[in-house]
C-alpha cells in the first residue's frame, strides 16, 4: 500500500443531491484501506494518477487549516456536515496522522452539526471530543455492519475490523448524547441477505437500542460493478450466472428486492428498531426550516 501526502484548497464538498439530508461532506483521505469489494466510491480515484482506490491512499495534511478557513467565514451557516461519506475517516492510517481530533475541535469551536459513518473502532479514541461536541450541537454516529462475522465478511471487507468490534463501538457511545445509527448496507444478495445474518445484526442493534437503522441493497454501477462482478467470479463462481442474470442494471430484480426489504422491516419491528433518520436531523437545521414557514 502506498501513501501520499497532499494539500487541498477546500475541505468541504457541497453536495448537489435531492436524496441526501445534508448539504456538505468532508473526507480527510482519498482511497480506503478497508478494501470493501462493494465500495461505491471506487469512481473517486478515476481523475487521479492511479485508479487503485485500495492501494494508494492520499492524506490531506492541511485539512484542518482549510476547514477552519471555511467554518470561520461569515458566509458559513453551521450547515450539517457528513464525515466519511466517501472514505472512512477512521481507517488505519488515521492512527498515525491523527487528523480527526483537529477536525472535531473545529466542529466544537464553530458549533457545527455532524454525522460520522465508520467501520472502525478507532473512533473511540475521540469519544471525549464527540461527547463535548454533542453538548453544543447535534452529533450522529453510524456504524456500518453488513455481515455478522465469518469468512464471507473477511472476503467482502478484508481490511476492516470484525462486526462484533463495530457493534462494541455503538455500545460504548451509548449514553454520551450522541444519536446512534446502524447502516445495514449493502445487503449483498446470496452472501449476507439470509434471514439468519440479518437477524443476528438487528438483534444486537436492538439490545443496544440504537436510534435508527438504515438498510440498503447492493447497487452496481460503473467501477463498482466491474470490481464486484470480478470479485464474484473469482471468489463465488457458483453465483456468477445469477448476478449477471439478475443485475441487468444497477439494481437487483424488483421482486427479490421487495422480499429482502420486507424481511428487514419484519426483523426491525421484532427488535423495536426504526428507520426514522429524519428524527435526528440537527436541531439547528429544523429551527431554520421552521423559520421559513
């Protein structure tokens, strides 16, 4: 694996999406060592000198300075920021560079609401900063868990920690004033879409009483499609024909999707879970919306 330090002019990326609840995202790295074979962000390396999202990681060494310049601007309205939407902020290299503490300190200073998505327990290093931030604004932390351990998880996410350790993150963040979420995504047909796997994950989330669960099936587009279908051919050749037949486009066959979502809904109801992420929108954003009515 190769690492390269880079500098950036801007820290925040403004999103042009009608589907995402936040307007900005922040990624302190480019590329990710988790090596998730279904990663939707593989496209993000195509404009760089290398297309290998897993093997070359770029470190934005001046991200703190760039971020403070933007947050201190009179034009900044304390918008909701998503951290880790493209690459995990707490991937392994963060142990060395320690960029996130500075980022969180700035969020505290400028009272900026955030959502963090991660597959790493390194986030627990910053638990004091997260708790401090939660006292002045809205903090959502979502952990992604797709497969309840075993060889399939190791193949799908070879660079990530176990699902059990990820669930422990939610346990340790409980009671800190942080809204806790589980990202059950992607659900990968024939690999982790069975009832036993989904129930194992949702049962544990129910014990913790996470605030919300967002579930989503595997989508296959552009670089992700090419990488994942190659992965299936090499590791699960018996499923190859099914994938080529049932994924004509980006989405799995409609009826099969419906069956899985029905199962997830049934299990969420069984364990007292909900998907009401909108309930945990930052209070600042809600107040702004009400003022416009």
